[in-house]
């Protein structure tokens, strides 16, 4: 046997740990991102200013939603489009029949006016402002406990738990307003904490506790006005101005100021091994890429969003070519992301639409386009000589410049429950 020595050249790509982590960041959901930020806050930020408290409580709300209202047969009851005015008016009406003096009424009106659309008390509310107004109107000094007393009355109006300062406070008030024994109320509060801390699962709860959990709400404004039911916190918001659409990141509790604050704390700490800074840098890039991709998708599908046309054929490759980034980046960035439209939340990837024909082969055609055209051609055919799949193929090519195989046309004709031509003959 003759022996020989051969050499082969082989190219390989080695991805560093930091680069690998930044790639993973692209496909993480908003909740997974906020979980990591919450860990950084716990590790690096000891003080709790208003911004930190707000973030931590909103993150806790997301934890409750993911725990209590996951795909376990529980109702998804989280509204997107809430009429804040109706909620406030309902509270004003109830406050007016309470036995309050003029000062307490003034405090109550100020507090109700400071309730946000999800039922939360404005985290920027300053008791000093209320004290100053009372002093100006009634020449009377009041203390924090006077305001807290009126706030407690409002929180126990219908819906109970409104004007909450933290989600734990709201749930506690809601539980206290349930028709349960004191022992059951205490046990329910403990069970909720165990659920969120993953000490137990929903399946471990007795059925009567599951029924009680359905009576609790994490979005108290959701009972008023026109609403859509969903528990997902969207990553993006799309707003329509006439027929023009504008996109923004949904960073109401994950603002740039907060990210800078966390970054400063991490950089000034000697505890970091470099991974936290890498995460924060990667997060900035992720947010920029997410916004850029979403903006392009919304602008491209503008006519569809305005109900003027069907979705345009749009692939990951087309988006990547236009934005000059890799196709795999597009695939990751649209995964697990949601965008809030004025009336609903949809997955971001729903704004993509697969074309049925190969690129550079005639005009783009989507599934909905093709089904519409097949139905149209069949409805107009000669009933004595119906169009075969081959004839449909030629008509699509000649009349609409759409190039498809006969097999593709047959597949979607069958999906439309249109019989083959031999069964459509009318004698």
C-alpha cells in the first residue's frame, strides 16, 4: 500500500464568549432582559430611588403575570387600550358619597387625579405638593398620615387595590376585600409569594385557591373602557398619526436614564468580571437594532396596517439587505418580540410575510395573494371547460407575471377546498 501525506486548508470561525453572549441577547424577550437588569440592580445598587423602585415593581408585576397567568388555563386579562377617564370618574363618584370633610375631599381628588391608566398611583407624586395646596386653600397644615388615611379609603373603593404604590400593596388590598376568612387571606398571600419565588407551582395549589386567584387583577384599569385582553408587555409601540406610523421602544420602566445609572454603578464597582458591562453594551446594540428593524417592518407594511392592502412579501433576507446587517441577526431580533398597535399586540415576526415564488422569478406573491387570485380565476372560468392547475399556472404567469409551479398551485387550491377541474365541470 502506498503511503502519502496530504494537507487540507480549513476555515473556522471562533466566537468569543462576549460576542456569543451579545448574539444571544438579540433573541431574548423583554422579560428576560429585565430579569438580568433586576439582577444587576440587586448586586450593584443598594439604594432605592424612585426610578429603581418603579423598575423593580414593574418587574415584579411581570413576574406575577408570567407566574399566575401563563398557559395554565388561566384567563389572560391584561388590557392594552384603557379609558383612563372612565376609571377616574368611577372613583370620583364613589368618593363623593364618602363621609369626608372639605380637606379630605381635596386630598382625595388630588390622589385620584394622579392615578395612571393601569391603576397605579403616579410614582412621581410628592406629598409636599398636596400639603402646599391644602395650606393655600384652607390655611391648614396636614401630615403624611392624613394623606395616607384618604389614600386608604380610595384603595378600598371599587375596584379595590386602585391607587397602589406597589403591586404587593394592591394584591394585599384586593385579598382583604375578598369574602374569605382571615386565615384564608393570610394563607393566600403566602401562596402568592411562594408562586412568584418558584417555591411551588400552580399545579400544587388546591382548586379553590386557583379560583380565588382569578379574582385578582394586575391591571386595575383594565376593567374600564374598550380593552383587549393580553398579559404580554410589548417590546415596541406603534402609533398611527392619520395614515403615517411611528415606532418607539416600550421603555417606560427600562429607560435610558436607568440603564446609564446601572452602567455607572457597575463600572465603579470592583465586583464586575467584565460580563455585566458586556451585557449592558450588548443591550444598547440590541435596542438600537430592534428599533431599526421594527421601524422598517412597520413602514414597509404601512398599507396593511392601515387596512388598505394585504401584507407585502417580506423576508428576513430582504430586511437584512436593506438594513445592511446579517440575516441571522434579523431572525434573532424578531424572535420573542411583540409590538403594540392601537388595538392589539402582535408578534413582531407577524409583519414578515413569506413569498411563495423564488426571488427574481416574476412578481412577489404571498399566500393570501395567491389564494385570492386562484379564487378569482376559478370564479370567472368557463364552467363547461374549467381551468386545470396547469391552466391556472399559465394564467397567473400571463396576466399577473407570477411564476409558480403547478404543484404549488394544486396545493393551495386544495387548501381552498376547490375541487380539481374534472369535478368542476357543469354540464
